[in-house]
C-alpha cells in the first residue's frame, strides 16, 4: 500500500474507532493521572524533606488550613445570612437589595422550570434554565463582593490582609509548585479560548468544508471530526453521572466533617490534607462546572430550534432513553452545589506567599473564576438566534477580565500578571474576530479556513510582539531606576561618612 493509502487508512481508523470507548478511557485516565501525580508529588516531597523542616511545614500547613476553614465558614455565613428588614441592611443597601432581587429571580425560575418540564414547554425550559444559572452566579458574586468588603470584620485579621495587599514580587523561581501553577493558567487559557473557537467552528461547519482528498494533517482532522460526529449519548451519560457522584461525595464529606467537629470538638478530624486538594480544585474547576453548564444547555435545546446542537459535539443528550426532566434536575442541583462549594473553596486560601512563589490573591481568583463561568454561560446557554447579543456579552466579559487583571494585579508575581494580561487580550482578539465573522454570514462563507485561521493568528502574534517590546522597555526602565536608587544610596552614605 502506498503512502497515500496509509494516510487515508489512518484517518479512517481514527474515524472508525468507538468514540465513546476512546473518550471514556481518555477522560478517566486523565483524571486518574492528575489525582495520582498530585498524591505522589506531595508524598515524595514529604519523605525527602528533613524531619525538623517537615514538622515546621506541618505546623505552618495546619495554620494555613485553619485560616482557610475560617474563611470558608465566613463566606458561607455571609452567603446564607441576609437581613430581611431595611434598617438591618445598613450600610450595604445595594448588596442586600441586589441579593434579594437575585433570590426572587432564582426561586421564580425554579418554579417556572418545574412547571415547564411538567407541561413539556421547551422554549420556557430553556429560558428558565438560563435565568436560574445566571441568577445563581450573580447572587454568589454579589455576596462574595460584600464578603471582601467586610472581610476584616468577619475574620478579625486585618494585619494579615494588609500584608497580602502590599506584597508583590517581580521574578519567580522554577519550582515544581510554580510549574504546576503555570500549567493551570495555560489550561484555563485554552479552556476560555475554546468558547469563541467552538462558536466559530459551529458557524462555519468545519467538517463539511474540509477536502477528503487533502493529505497528511487533513485526513487526521477528518478522522477526529468523524469521531466526534459519531459520538453517542453514552459518553455524556458517563460524564454526567460521574460528576454528580463526585459533587455528592464532596458535599457529603464536608457535611460529615462539619457535623463531627461540631459535636465532638475535643477530638476534631485533622484537616491538614485539605491544602493538597487546592491544586486539583483549581485545575478541575472549569472542566467540571463547564461540563454541567454544557449538560444544561444540551438538555434545554431538546424540542427547540437549536435541537441539532443536542445531537452533535462532545455532549449528545438526544438519546430516547434520556429522561429530560430527570437529567436536567440532577444537572441543575449538581451545578448549584458544585459551583457554590468549589468557588468558595478555591477563593478561601489566603496565605502569605514565599518570595518567588506563584500565588494569587483570593479576591482576584474570585472575580476571574466567576467571570470565566459567566463567559461559559454566555456561549453555552444563550440561543443561536441571539448570536449578536452573545457576541457583545462575551466581549464585555473578556474586556472586564483584562481591565481587572491590569488594575488589581491578582498574582503576587508581576510577570505572571503581565503575561496573563497577554493571554486575556488574545482571547479578546479572537472573540472580536469571531463576533464579526459569525454575525456576517455572507463574509464567513467567502473566507477559507486558512484565511480565518490567519486572521486569528496574526492578531495573536502581533499582540505577542507588542507585549515583548513593552516588557523590554519596562525592564530597561526598571534597571535604570534600580541603578539610580543605588547611586543615591551610595552618595548618601558617603555624605554621612564625611560628616562624621
């Protein structure tokens, strides 16, 4: 067989493979590798460390985890305790009023969702699902913003947060922890970039525009697209029930530990191991919650004009055996519990970092995580008939993330903030191009795939060049300032010696 025949055979092999088995294996193997590697890393680091240093680290870890638990408790207390009377809302009238407005929308959407599922009203189901998820996120963001305003009064640790607000580094070291943090940032970047790219691929019907006679990479792409096109609801069912089980276990473990420690405070359960779950929570935060939003979006499309979207892509929920009310109910409940627990958990760790360590202020983590979820809600739950509104909202959300990252510097390391801004600007550029193309169907059909890819790539490359130039200019100015400071200090010391 010739080279061309082998290439076509390889493409056909990819397409003929059972996509459910392939993706299920990849899915669980990836999760297993992440969990196992995290456990091995902390186990090995604990064994190679000197016993005295290990004891000191354990004491520091216990204090940090206790601080995390206190912050988590304060967040939940602030979230669930809302004053009913106007006088008790003082001086946070805006936050409490908005919170009650979102709560009303939340409960109204639940009632409408239950009724519409019972009466089989697909359009109403879709609107009420979007309203519920958006109201939940808006409510939690409002309560978290109030928590950060009142944090000093809730935790009685003003000195700790004063140090956090004034700490910053320019350089970082290449430790294993920092490499993991950079990997998480890159993963989040790819995840956010996938939303506009997914919208673009859906608009241009990529699978129909690739020439089957093209060699090499094209045949491989055809095989991959064929695999996704042949994907049934089996993989969706596996993913959904697995995530529902994971979130249920997390909620059960948290409840059990809380009840046990409250009833038997003289023998509390040690919680130093909670710190080791933070990298996993940060890494899996977006994939878990985005999958649940995707499930809600897929189920809410059944019976609407976008019902084809429920029969394509990674999530296919159009199988007759899937009971829509049951699956949508579990999806909504799992997302509510998972979003509240995970967001509160990843935003409660406020330790003072070691010099050169990549770490983030919890307030910055809270805003960027919530904004990422709003972006996923926008792209997944807003109907295709409102594509122009979806495009505008995505640009507003990404632009707000860029402005927030520039103004607040959420990472303690300046270089990380700088390159994270570049990543968000790249996502903003891609979202802008996608918004222009997807809302101009005549222009989109005239452009080739190469032309579209070129437009996206050129902007990203130009932004990279500009950021490199600006960084070098700032680095030169920083060195000049340091030299001037050293010269002034030397002159002052010589003057003092001459005086004496």
